[in-house]
């Protein structure tokens, strides 16, 4: 029994050591990082609205720190060497100081993206958390935030395998454009997946599109008629 206890303690200490490797060298107990992993990107497409000249992407940051009753400053830097986007042409950083409000644990870096008619395909803007008087960068896997800016329509993450089989059905850019135009919805990320839409609302939108297609048969990109997989 004593041997088993020793083994468990060794495993526990090993796990603690691995967790601390990402934060080694910091004496501070206040850290801040992006909510998304650095390998994940937020996509902003101007293809959803041809009249749109600019928009805002809110990159969420979370802190690993006790709450305090004063505002605290954090620092995020644009990494030109890792980006194809150009500051001042494709986007603008917020002019105001980057602050987490008193007694709050979340902040948003509001990046203003701009339609660039010369843009072909997509450009990438990469941002990185830097140290400040109040915070040190959090774990390495969450220190960078990425925004893809495009004039093209891109398949949204929520149109996944489930939607292919049970929701909107097979994806195509034309079908997505038609859905946006007729239903007026671009994001159907469910609450369970970090979005703001519940299942009942999503189902109502899908069936609304299904009934519209029944009254207005529409060809898809491959020449077949658009179909919705959901029953109802």
C-alpha cells in the first residue's frame, strides 16, 4: 500500500511539473491569455454582406488571477512577421488602452477589419499577448490570437458532419449564400459548442429554409436541387 502511495505521489508531482513548464520563469500570479488555442482562427468574411465596408472581430481573453477591485492593463502586440495582413489597410487595433475592468476576469480585444477591394483570397493577422505591469502571458498554447480576413465565403465551423447528415445537408458556397439571403442568419453555433443559439431556434431556421426550398426549387453548384436533411 505504501509503494502504491509513493507511485501516485510521483505521478501527481510529474503532472504538476508539466503544467508549470509553460509558465516557468514567472514570479507573478497574474496571467492573461486568449480564450482560443493559438492554432485556432477566427474568420471574418465580407462575402456575407456586399455593402459592408468594415466590421469588428472581438478576440476573447481570459485571465488566470484573483479578482481585484481596480482596472488592470494588459498588452497585445500585432506580429507582422507572422502575418500577411497589413495594419492600417486590412485592420486597425483599438486606440484605447487594453484593460480588464475591476472585478472581471474576461476582456475583448476589438479589432476593426476593413474591406480591401484588392484582396484576393484571405489574409492572416496574428496577435500575441505581451507582458505588462499587471499581467504576464499565460500558457504558451493560448498566447496568440489569429484572424483570417477574406472577401470570399468560407464554410463555417458549425456546418459540421451533424448538419450534413441531420441539418442543412450537403454544404456548398451557393447554398450557404442562399440560406443567408433568405433566412438572414450567418451563425448557428449552438450554446453547447460555445455559441449563443439553442437547438430549438436552430431547428426552426433549418426548417424555414427547407420549406422555402420546397416553394422555390433552387439549383446547387453541381446542378442538382438544393435539399435539407432535417426531417419535419
